[in-house]
C-alpha cells in the first residue's frame, strides 16, 4: 500500500475534509419550496442559483466586488447545515433564529484553520447585518431567488403566494435592476395567487386572492 502524499505546509487536509463532509447536509436539507418537477428544494440548490444570479447580474453593478458578493452568497445559509432552514413566514415567531444559525455556523466551521474559520463567520455576520454594498445586494438577490422558485415550483395546496408581495421588499427597491426583476416576479406572484384561488374557491383570509386590492411591493 502506497503512502499518503504529504500535504503542503499550512494546508489542513483533514480539517478541510471534515468541514466539507459536514456541509454535505446542505444537499439534502430542504426549504419551504418545491421545484418545477415537484421535488422539495434543498438549501444547496437555492444557494447555487443565488450565486448564478449574482454572477449573471454582476455587470449591472460595476462598483460591487463580485468575488466578495459570491463568497457572501455561498456562506449566507451555511449554518443551516446543522439545524436546517426556517421559512420566512415562521421566522417572526422565532426571535432567536439568527443567533441559533450563527452558533450552528461556528460549530460547522470548527475543523477549519483559524483564518478560514474567521473569514466565513465574518462574511456571515456581514450578510446578516447588511453592512456593505455586497451584503445588501446578496440579501436582495436572496429574496428574488426565493420568490422566483416559489413562482416556478409546484407548490402545495394552500401555499400563501401573497406573503411574497412584501417579502424582502426593502432590499429590492433601491436599484433599478432589482426593482425591475421584482416587478416581473410580483406580477407572476399575483398570477399564481389568482390561479390558486380559481382552483380552490374555499380559500379564505390571507390566502384569498382579491384582485381589487392587491398588496403593493
């Protein structure tokens, strides 16, 4: 049996592999969203398309550090590898959600070298606080990707599409590109809600679609 190759100086191979193995759970941790084929979306799938959105829209944001934007997008849901995703509709009833997710992130990155661990946690903190142009843009794109998937997916009966009309609006209204995308997605959201109401006339309360009084974004 041949000997294992010696890692270059400063490379913690075992720690890195341990972290990556733990992060693999994002491939099966699900979100409150479904794909166009009817399978439940995973956190990793959401993160992948969020990064793709950031990449293809980057030319419209010339003052943004694209590398930093992509790093923030990759890290923003990393803590969900341990406790999973909590839908936006439920977060209001869980005031400690961010604290728990940060604690999970700190646990997840523990096997990594100090400098890498500190960078990942700092990127997550920056995203959570929206303290930089890149973090604010990442938040806006995150909301748009979520709404895009809800509109595109085979969502369960009774899903509250109209919740998305106000969801994350503060992060998508200030830049014309994001605002334009939001306008298109909001129109699709109203259409999905209208179709839902037509197929289920028993719907009531917040789930009833009232075309005469649509919510403003």
